[in-house]
C-alpha cells in the first residue's frame, strides 16, 4: 500500500533543503570501463549484442525516482516540508450499475464549501474524483489533526463589516476541521513518526485500516457499498514531504566524443563554433515528475506534468525548425518560467482555495507553445 511512489533516497539530509549533485555515469553512456569489457557492447558475437540506434531526442518520463536523470548528471534541488501524504484509491467501474453511471468527475476543496466528506472524518485538503475505466480518487490527508476551533475568538476581533465578508460555508468548515482526524487518529499510522519515510515504514501502516478508510471515503463520495477495489494498486498511500526539481531542464549528448553537456557549456561551445556543437548531438529532456515534482497542495502533479511535457516538446520543435542552440535556450527559459508559476489562487496561494490557477490561459487556447498556455506576465522577470 506504500509502493505507489518509491521512497526517494536523495543525497540530501531529510531535515534540510539542498542540492543533490550527480556525476555522469560513463557506463550508462556505453563509454565507461564496464561497457568496454562487456561483450554485449562490443558485439563480437560472443554474447547478445546491443544494437545501436540513432536518435535526436531522449525524453525521460520515469517519475520522481528517475535514475536516468542521475546517471546523465542532472543536479536536483531538494526541498523538505512537514509530513504530508497523498492517498489514491482505485475502484472497479461497473457500467451496468445505475448509481455508478450517474457519477461525474469532480474536485472538492476543503475551504470552498460543500465538502463531501462529512461522515468520514479524515482531514483532507481536497478530494478529486476522476471517472474513466475505473473510479479514481485522490486526496491530500494530514498525519495528525492539529486544528483547534478558534473561529469565535478570531471573529470577535473583527469588525462587523469584515465578519460579514466571510462566507458562512468557510466558517462552518473551520469549525468542522477541528473535529476531523489525521492518519494517526484514524488508526492508519500505528505511531506518529518524525519523517514521512518513518511514518510509511513497513510495520507502521495498518493496511487493513487503510482499506477500511478507503471504503468509507468512496461510499460517501457516491459509490455503492458493493463496489469492488481494482485489482492493481487499489489503495495507495505515499509521502510527498520532499520535493525535487532538476536545476537544468535539458542536457546534450554528444555522440562523437561521448560527452554530456549542460545548457551553458553547450551554448558556449556553439558560440565558439566548437566541433562539439556541430557534430552528432541529441537532446535529453526530463518531463513530468522526473523534471519537477509537485506539491499536491498546489494542484495535482499530473497538471504540471502535462505542461512540462508540452514545454519540452515545443523546445524540440524549436531545435528542429531553428537550431539546437535555440532549442536548448527555449527549454531553459520556460523552465525558469515554471518556477515562477502560481498554481493556486487566493491569499494562501494554495490550490485548496478553490480559485484555480491565475497564470494559465483558457484551456481552449492551449497548444505546445508556452505562450498559448501561460499568461503574458509570466514571461516577464
């Protein structure tokens, strides 16, 4: 139940933020001593040969635990947060069941009013339901509820006008939040541990209770009690109290000299008209979580993943239509833009405020060109 996302062993302490520096693995490139001694690389007939294939671009979509980014020398900035957990539930869809037919995809935020989980008291910032070939639910859940109902004391300090500006639904949710429970109180986590890794360690998760909690959630969300868990990954709990992103969004593989270059080195060699910039090169583009892991309180990672995939595809288009150098520059520029994105609205800046993303254009205008998706102000430093 905790294998949905493998625990990441970054070369950075769990307690601090820092930089994970990665060296290029020459054996991974096929130029190191192990590769030179392996008959498979040599293709001398003594063993199964590796057949070389030419390519212009290599997209890495291995998720946040990608080892290909490490082997190709992508340094990563690692940030740490208080332990926060993602809960995903996958249920079988019975198209003959009328109740299941009527369900529609939806997302509900805790502070936006009309939050659907009232009987199940797990404290969640939001719950998203996606209806496809299965019923898929995703939630951000707390380790422990630390909320105390201080609503009335706050209201007493406000003017009558300011008090009137607060929707009653928000006040109701604030009061309700103090009655909710975290994973520890719900009995899913047997003991309260300091780090997310320790919380999800084998032996500290009551998987039977986790399934019971999942059943409570999907039933209150509208599924009939007879609904069955999906065979693969039915209930998964994972920690995202650590987040990493690549410092560089692209690297260049040079086949002539067996070298991997970062954007700065490659652009400088292009400006000098070095041979490295004018021989066989291929671009390496991490996408999705391999490039930039999300913080779920700022929207689901898949939302950001779509954009990074389109950004990198557009950079490759620029490289093909203009030049490799311009393609690399485009990737760097849009990667910097993504760091400035505001993924949630409202004063909190969180997706939980229910106001969407102010930096995105309407969906109908989107294509791979970043200017078709992001507002003009994002392109200004």
